[in-house]
C-alpha cells in the first residue's frame, strides 16, 4: 500500500511537470469493495414470536396504537421525509420556537378532526382510560411536546375539572375541553415554590357583596411559572391558591380563571410573560402568570372537597387540613403515571435505534486482514446496551402494572398508587436519561445529529426528572410512607398488608454463601435478595429516625439527616416492585421460547440491579466474592441475549418511520444523492 502511494505521488508530480497522461485506472488506492449496508434481518433470527412479545410489552390497546401511528404517517403535518429509501416522521427541531409551537397546535387540531380525543373526558371506566393512555403514549413517541401539550390540556386541566369539580363544572367544561372550545392550562408551580405545593403564595379571598373570589399575586415569587400553554394558546387555567376566608387561611384550593378571550387577547387583571427558549419541549408554550386582584364567580371554585357559601361561610366535610390537602392532591397521580410510561417508550426509541445500528455498523478487525466486526459482537458494546434493554423490558411491565392499578383505583388503593407511582416515576425517568446518554455514545458521532433522535431526546425528556415532583423528593416520599407503614404495624402488632411488604411477615431470608450460575438465575434467590435489601434498609431507616427522635429531634429533621438511607430505601422498594412485575408476566406465559427469553431478561434485570447498587456490598448482604460472581454472570447473560437483540427491539412495535435513519440504511441515508 505504501509503495502504491509513493508511486501515485511520483506520477502526479511527473504529470504536473511533463503533462503526461493520467494515472491508469488500474492503479487505485480505493478499497476493492466499498462498505455496504446489510440489514440485520439478513443475519439475525427471531427466536420467538415478536408480535406476541409486543402485545405482552404494550399491555393494552395495540390496535388503537397502530391506528394512531398510521394517522401520523399519512399527514405531511408530521414532517414526512425520505432518507435512505425509507419514509420517516419526526418533528423539525431546526424550526424556531414560535414555529414549533404553531406546528404542535396544528397537529393537535388534525388529531382532533380525526377523532383521537373522543371520550377522553366524557367517557369513564378502565377501558376508556387505558385507550386514552395508549394514544397519549404514541403521541409522546412522535414528539414529547405534542404529548405534553395534550397532557396539560386533558390530564391536568381536564382532570382537575373532572375530579376537583362537581356536576356544574362537568356540564360546563368537560365537553368543551374535549372539543378544544376552551384550551386549558394548570397554574400550580410558582417561581418560589415547586414541589412544596403547600407553600404557594398566590392568595384568594372572597367578596360576599358581589359573590366573587378575588385572586392576587402578592409578590414576584408568587408568579405562576412554567405553565404549559399559558404563553400563547390557553384560554383558561386552573389556579392553585391559598384560600383566605375572614382572615383564616383554609389552605390550598383550586379555581377556574379565564386568561384570554376568544380572539386570544389577554383578559384584564391578568399579566402573562413567556418563559422563553428551553433545552427541549420548545413546541410547548410555557408561560408565567400574574393575577392583579382578578375577580371570578363563586361557582369557579372547584368544590368537590370544600365550598364557600354565598354569604362567605367555608364548608368542608373534611375537617382536618392535612387530609383536605391530601384529597386535593390525590387525583394528580395521573401525571406521574403518564410520565413513567412515556419515559420507558422514550428509552425504547433510543435502544431500537442504537441496537439496530450496532447490528449493521462494523469497526476494526480482530485478525489481520480479517473482516471488520459488528459493534454488537464486541462484549463491551453488549455490556453497554443489553443490560439497559433488559431494564427497559422489566420497567415496561412495571409501567403497565401501574396503569392497571390506576385505572381500577378505589379510595382504598389511593395510598398505594401514590407510593408506587412516586417510586416508578423517579426510577423510570432516571433510567430513560441514562439509557439515552448511553445510546447517544454507542452510535458515535451519528448520535449528535438531530434527525437520528437519540441525542435530541435527551433534551426533550430531561424535564421529566423534576416536573410532577423532583425525583429525589419523590424517593423520600416513598421512604416516609414505608416508615409510617412499618411503625403503624409494629405499634398495633399487626401483620404487614399492602405496599408489597407482606414478605416482612416471614422470617428474614438467608442467602447462600456460594453463588453458582443457577443460583444467581433462580427467581426465588432474586426475590430473596431484593426483599432482604428492602427489609434491612427499612429497619435501619426506622431505627435511625427513632434514635434521633429519642434525642429530641423532630421526625422531619430526623428524616432529613437520614436522606441517604431514605433514597436507598426508595430505590430498593421500587426495584423490588419492578422485579415482581416481570416475574408475574413470566409466570403467565406457557413453556416455550418466549418464556425462556423473558427469563434471561429477568435475570439480567435482577443481576444488573444488584451490580449497580453499592448497598448490597455496603450493608453486607453479599460478599466481595458474591459481587464478583454477579458481575461475571451479567457478562454471560450479555452473550446469551446477543442473538435475541434484534427480536427484542423489534418487539417494541415502534414503526420504522418513528426511528432515526441510522437505524436502517445509514449509508444510503448519507449518500450524495440525498443531499
């Protein structure tokens, strides 16, 4: 090769001097054969029925999902483009913020005309709710801005009217909301208060002379902040405010206020400012709102929990302010449910793109003059992506389980839903961000290109870790709920029931000192080690808090001091709950290839969770040798899952058009002819 290069240089120089004929075509430095894209399907086999696995993963409404995918692919509103001989649909993130907002609203109108939202607020029952959740998930796979705009309008504004309001509100607002006659937003967060809703500073008083409430923003920190829809499109908002009646603060209540007229003009006594450009979600018009003694009718108080009579008397069947606040917050669980689920679908998009790319892209040769090796045939690449794939599978079952208990909720299950949804929202959104970052790196420089999605999705979904509750705060809420349950059961000498703590009624699990491959893959061992971790951390946490309280510290102060234990416990609780859902899914399958592969996935989830949590070594549940055994077993599982990688991501059921061009013919997608 070096002789050829020297000869060519000499020939070029001679040609320049002597104007001799060009170099013969037979002397070329080009490769004999250029790189060609080879579809993974040519070399990879499906060891199980991917359609059945997709139904298991989606959990519900597969046909409705496919219908909505089709509607999007049919319309140029969804930015259809051809790359490498395939059609793709994804938002044009090169548009300005204003353009992204307008096209998002046009897409909402298009889906309205197609009947996508029919029954989203006016139908009830588990089937109607599951269909709504499925369609929202598809919207989020296409564009997070689209699903957030819909989520604010239907799940925050709409559900607030539905669950906080009574018949008079339902009749006036629900159908008009479903038909977008009114466009709603949800003004809870303030500049000075986010997770601490009790502390919001907006103040509402009642004027018995006119029968009106008067809403006021008393200081700059009380301005409503990050209100989706407020900057441009919303006509009405739910206002969360302290209610002051005759000098007594009755706590946080919810009101309906109009902020724009039918022509889009901002109403009197309202000020609105734009939150501006963001790292993602620029199709959502987040705004800030100030209320300058805004007067609204008495009937605009959402009064399912409490009311104010025409003469100004405060009335509520719930006398305890804490319980009253809890009653207001309970219906907001839907936000955490939808966020947890959408995070997993985002991770699926990232993994589908990165794994398909790794099954067609080659790099380096193992032998001299040998063929270059597929990325996914490198053990290091398997280690990067396949554990994340297994975790995504396990978390899919957890998200589905959460949706099922949510749509079948009763007053008795509200507490469990709050705790489980808090834990899953935190763990699943953290997992999504970790997955997207690893996928971005795993596809190299192509991950930086917006049209390939994985890099862009990081900015689009980052907000999930803090909205609807900061993840660290949510994990502490989980631990506080477990603490309260533990103390209550011990005090009353009653067995544990609920929150998955029933295992604590039995003796403490004893783990074997030697961990063979078969032991590590045994579902009972996995359950035992997860239960042991949760049990021990809960006992440690309650003991530490009790000791501090015994020395005169308040309970809240004791919780704060033990925040590390609290977060470890929240993680242990949530990961055990996730493990149980994939075990349940596996148990329902008949013997066969799908059950076998899911068993590998479940073992990978369990063991990678053990490997990644220092608690197992820190508190002595496993020895150093045990942890080494776990690490080696994870690597073995990577090799066993490698042949199923394509089938596992194909089972996500996401149409090719919703992935990035590098998931397919990345050579043709970047050819000169595509410029």
